[in-house]
C-alpha cells in the first residue's frame, strides 16, 4: 500500500460522547486499529510504568497529561505494524499543539483523512459518564442503563469484573468537560477549515450513531 493511502480517522467529542463505543464497533469493519490515548495511559498505569505513574496525577485531576509525553507516546504507537493501513484515533489530539504535532507525524502518509465530531448535550455526557462501567480484564465498555451487562458487575465477553473509572466520578467530570471546551474545542475549527470535519448526532442510540458514522465514511471512500 502506498504511504498516502493510509486512513487516519480522528474522533472528536467530549468525554462520554461515545467515541470509544463506536470505535470498538467499526474498527473491524474498517480494518483499522483503535488507538485511544486514555486506554494507553490506563494500560501504562495498570503496569506501573514510569509513563503511567506520571499520567496518573493528571488523569485523577481530570487535566491533560503534558503534551510532550502524550505526543511521543502517540508517535510511537502510530509507527507500529498494525497501523500500516491507518488508525482510528480516539482522544487525540486534545488541543491545538497536539493537532499540529499529529499533522507532522502523518505528513508522510497524507495527513488526517476525516474528523467526525460527536455532538451531545452536556446533560447527556454526565448521564453517560456516571453510568459507565469498564471491564478490568478486556476493557469492554458498558453502561448501567443504556448498555447493561447480562449479569451485574460481570463482563459478558470475558467474565472480568466491571469497575467505575476513578475519573468518572462527578467532581472530576466537571473539570474534564471544562478542559474539553477550553482546550479541545479549538481543534474543531482547525479541521473544519480543511473541509474534513463531519458532524455526527451522537445523542441517538448506539446503532443509529454507527449507521450515520458508516454512511459518512462511505461517502468519503473509507468503507464499501
Ligand atoms: P467516550 O469514549 O467518548 O468517552 P464511551 O464510548 O466510553 O465514550 O461512552 C460513554 C458511556 O456512554 C458508556 O457507558 C457507553 O456504554 C455509553 N454510550 C455510548 N454511546 C451511547 C449511546 N449512543 N447511547 C447511550 N449510551 C451510550
Ligand atoms: P479518556 O479515556 O479519553 O477519557 O482520557 C482519560 C484521561 O487521560 C484524560 O482526562 C487525560 O488526563 C488523559 N488523556 C487522554 N488523552 C489525552 C491527550 N490526548 N492529551 C492529554 N491527556 C490525555
């Protein structure tokens, strides 16, 4: 495959808007890996790496991890073999500096292909985040009301224990939303000016969001 045939899809949206849920659903259909910076940090934290321990204090506070380490982590991740056809990026970039850095990383591959913007009201974000539960073992995402597991507290896929992320508690959610509007929202204009931003109504049920997302990607030649 020619280097500039790679497809890089950047999901933008507030925490809890459903980016990870959709990425998990469509990644196989697109044949692209799901690269989520929040997951990468949590993986590092679980394994007590230096990066994980550094990230922890920012994550606990709902603040962004410093750009330098985040950008380096993403650059390394995107050079891995499974990104040879591109990637679905979720949670990166999260500010203008990261958006510029991503352009530099992807310059040899034709840059960002499309940037779907997950639009949801703040009240919905709070409701979704407060009910989110994650599997400790495989990372699958549930919601106590909107996507409950068959047995409370147990992952349908691997039987692992479900837990609530520390940063999904109400005090931290407020800060994360504030950080989104202040630091991340400016990247909406950045991609809009390039003609690659697409609005997705993420208030709909999961299946309807998937349908709209796939229709958008198809229009842009990213899916059959
Ligand atoms: P993000 O990756 O944007 O932070 P998630 O994909 O983790 O968001 O979704 C946040 C929570 O909302 C999860 O508990 C998930 O099960 C739930 N969720 C995701 N999409 C929808 C939807 N369209 N309708 C209702 N609940 C949803
Ligand atoms: P998420 O799983 O996307 O909700 O991210 C959880 C936390 O990880 C965030 O609140 C930040 O502390 C950190 N994080 C994730 N992605 C980034 C990023 N691109 N830049 C800085 N910090 C990030």
